[in-house]
C-alpha cells in the first residue's frame, strides 16, 4: 500500500476508514474544532503520540509512548489490526501526520496512509469541513507488539555518524543545522558527520510530496550507495523526521531508521557538536 492517499480517492470517505486528525502546537484543538475532515478523530501529538519527558536528555522532547499506552489509545480510536487508517495534519504531514503513520508501521500496522497535502489539500479541493466533534466507538485494545521497530539509540547514532558505510540525515532547517539559530533546543549545531536534507525539499509549492521519481533522485543523492537499512533519520525531536521516512518509502527506499531522541536528546548529553565553522 502506498504511504500516501489523495483527497480525491474515494477511500477517504469510506465509512469503515478511521480518519485521524493529528494537530500540534498552540490552539491545536481549537483549530480542529474550526474545521476538519468529516468523521475525523482528534489526536494530540504531545499527549497521544509521545510521552511527556521527565528529562529530554534521555529520550528527547517527544519520546515514544509506551507500547501499552499507544495500543490502548488505538483501541479507544476504534482501530483494529485490519483497520484502514488515514492520518493528516495541517502542516503537510510534517507535524503529527507522518509521526502516527510511522508509529503504526513500526508496530506492524501496514494499512495506514497519510493524506497527501494534509488539510490544505482538502480545502483546495473545495471539500466542506466539519466542525462536529467526532467520538469514535472504542474496541478491544490493539495487540501489544514486542517493540517499536526501526529505531536506534544515541550510541548507534554516534557510531553511524563516524562510519563510511552509514548515513545520518538531519532534516531540520539549514540555519539550525549550521548552528546559526536554535529556537527549540538548548544548543545550535548538528551531530558531527550528519548530513543536512531539509524535510521540505520533498514538497511541491502546493505542499504535496513530489513524484516518487523526484523523491528517489533527492534521497539517492543524499545516501549514495549506502544500504537504506544503514540510514538513520532525525530532526529536533523525532517528529518531522517521520515526514522524510515517509517520503523515502514513497520513493521505494525502505528500511531507514528513526532516531527518536534526535537533536533534543543529543544536544543535552555533552556530546560533540558541529557547526558551519567547526
């Protein structure tokens, strides 16, 4: 199944599909109330797709929720192992939509897609949004898997960044990567050895992913001959990196891993930090 689905696809309006609206940031719920896809369940990035960290130095600003908590949440949304899940946000998938897609894929749920272009794609198409709060019918908690797959810890990232046969991709803005500014974490800069590929490089001016062929060209230029399973992707806190992981999957490049703690963990651990001049 393609990781993306278009707003013109009739499956978006299938009553059996589970639609999840994942917003983040200030007034996320108010923005949901102001307009969302019909029958879309509201999900909060910070509360539903992450734990509240006691110390971001160990897990970052958006550590993954426990598997027990996550699968209980899926059950409360009415999601079963065979459910078709469609997720979106209002940031072209970069702030919650792709994160939920990745989390579901990581526990083995393959029947999940992200709305290409997010909420904007729906409004551009002239779809009438709903202001009703949709309450799902809960089902038995989703089976708890043994682990989240395709994640790496800080030690593996440190080793990979030094290796010639591995690639660590930092998808934050270039100004943050180069060390000029850091609006969210304590220190500006990047992991020594990591390469920068801003996540929005994969998007068209309309906020949709580029074609699979164009995406493949971008990512192959970045990883070269490195096996995709030896590629690690990170961002500030393990959210926007999922947008790039989705793009890689759409391009037919499967197997890259997520460093969940990302820069928010690395920059708090007294580890080496690189900038443009260092």
